[in-house]
C-alpha cells in the first residue's frame, strides 16, 4: 500500500506544468519582491524586454541624432553666447531666505549608523591590553549578538582561538577580558544572560551615584531574580523581609534598566521601514473601489531581435549546420521562457485582483466603516468557492500581502478568522472575540489582573459560548501573558 500511495503522489506531482509552478511561486511574491523578481528575469533572459527601457533607449537615440545634426552644421551659423542673456539675473538673487534672527529653525538631524560593535572596538584602544588580550577582546566583541549579549560558550571560544588564531588560552583568560569589556559602554554589554546584564547596570549606577540607595534592587536581582521574573512578589516580600513600598521602589529602579543594551545604539540611527501595499481600497460615494498596486511592475514584451531571428531561420530554406540548430534551439527556449513569464505575470495580476475583490465584497461592512466588530467569519474555503480557485491558491494570495484602506494598511491574512456561535445561534468572527478580550485586559485593574476564568465569565455574560482553554489560546495568540505576569504593585 505504501508503494501505491507513493506512485499516486508522484503522478499528482507530474501533472503540474512548469508554467503552473512558475505561477504558484509568483503568487506568493509580494509587490516589493516582484519588482526584484522581474529584474532578475530580465537579466537572465535576453528574449524578455522592458518596454520602459526601450522607450528610454529610443529617446536617447533621438537626442544623439539631434546632437549629431548640430555638430554637422557650420559652427559660424550660431554661437552658444547667443543663448546666454547678458542681463540674466544672478542666481543668488533668486534664492529667498525668509528666516529672521528670532525664528526657530527646525532641522532633522541624521545620525551615522555606527554599531555598538564599532563603539566597543574604539574603546579598546583606551585600555591597557597586551597583544593576546586584544585578540581575545576582538573575538568576544565579534561574538556579541545584536542585543549585546555573549551567547557563545567560553570553552568553545577557547577552541576557536586555538584553531583560527593559533592562540593557546583558557576560559579564565577569556573571562578576565570579558570583565574588561563589561566595563565599556553601552552599559550592560557583554553579559551572558539578562540577570548579569541588569547587575552590570545596577552596579555601575551604584558607583556613579553613591547617594542613591541601590542595594535593594541589586539584592532582588542577585538573590530573587527567578521570583522577580515570575512576579511572585509575595515570596520576595517574605524572603527579603521588606515592605511593599521598598519592593515597589526597587522594581521601579530595575524597570528603568535596558534589557538589550546593544539595541540602544539603534535609537540614534534613523531607520524607516516601508510597507508597500499590494492592493488599495478606496471609498467613492459609499462604494468600494479596488485597485491593484502595479506601480513598480514594468510592461514586458518579447524581444523583436529574437523573434526576427526565429523568422529568418524558418524562412531560410538552406541546410542548417548543427551549430545553427543549437543556436536556434537556445533562442526558442529563451522565447518560450519569456512567453511563460509574461503570461504568468498576467495571470498573477488577474488572480490577485479577483481574490481581493471577493474578500472586499465579503467584508464590505468592515471596509466601509472600519468597525472590527462587523468583520464576518471568513476562511480560505469561503473565498475559494466564490472565485472558483483552489484553497492553496487563495492561501498563496493571502500570504505576505498588504491591503491599504482608508483606516490603515493591514496584512491580508488577518481578515481570515474562524467562526463561533453565540448562545442565540448567531455566527461571529473569532477576531471579534479577540478584540473584546484585548479591550477587557486593557482596562483591567493591574493590581488584580483578570484571570482566564474571569475573562471566560465576561464573555459568557456577553452571550459568547466559549471555553476557558479557548480564551487562553486567544490570549496567547494576542501575545498577552497570564494574569500573574500582568500584575503590578
């Protein structure tokens, strides 16, 4: 039976043509990546052309012809000075400076992209390190992750230094240099875990500000770190024999620390992340209008040169050599590949449009109002049946695609949700339930956060028939911790 199943699976795989495989791959590609994919195909396949490049080339040729015509004419017929006005106003008189001395000039500073690794390397020169220690220090800095932590085991670094640098050392030697790096800025860098990172920062603060009482925060991190991370405050109060005010002040001091010191360098670097929407939905006279974002998608066509080569080859009745046949076979393959690619791009755009149109009409009430409670339960099968396409195709369309609406830009797959019945039998979207959960947790008393049982009761009172384990699942999907970890003093 196992062999028969394998044969059936192989037969199904063989049914997919290269064109279908290409289309499936292109359906998954978002708009931002599609531009790069087309550029790659243009570079690899000379039989494929961008009409925009052809127009640019034609305009450049016209400019060259015009310049050649000017060069061919007698130089005495005109003089460049004839095109320059002696009475021309100097450029500085056309520039306006509307700022007075009292005006406040606001300019956006752009910081250089120096990483904390570079900063650490520059500080090493201020330390008295011998040649061996300097190599160890550079190795440690090179092994720090983006957050500034040393995740690599010291014994593994001993082996690395022996094999790559031919340096014999011990874990104690590396630890000694690591302590020096932990004294550098940003504070907390070089720690091997969160506990060590917080302690480095607290002890540095204690040295720099001796008047501030930091003994209690240091004590909590050193001795009761496990209880602190799990917010078992009652255990800390009992073991440390302190009152609630002391604990609250200590926790406030700890929360001021930076758990990822390496990332602090990124705060001074101007970084912008852009999301390019694949679809745009607008509202015109209370009607939804959908457009496909193909702003950066060039118009493609077959190369005329390659097409003419095929025509000339077919028209030539003379006997062809083996080299000519191989050359024409190569040209034919490239033209077929270009045709497939152009057709796949066209099919991709059509599939994207009809799928998004079906989603837009299915969730019409939401896209008109922006009210999340009006989102209907919707699964891939619902849209697949409307557009008469396979569920896997709808999944590829929804994956990594964004839709721009008047209420913001959203990930397309976020509109898909399972349905759930209320006590009255009405079907509602699970996204609607998640929104209520989120709202309840946002307004809860942080001293006594709502437990999953309490949240379940609130939803039951609102006519949602839901189990506690389902509430816990939705809470985890929303990246909301359990009640104990949401507790504040």
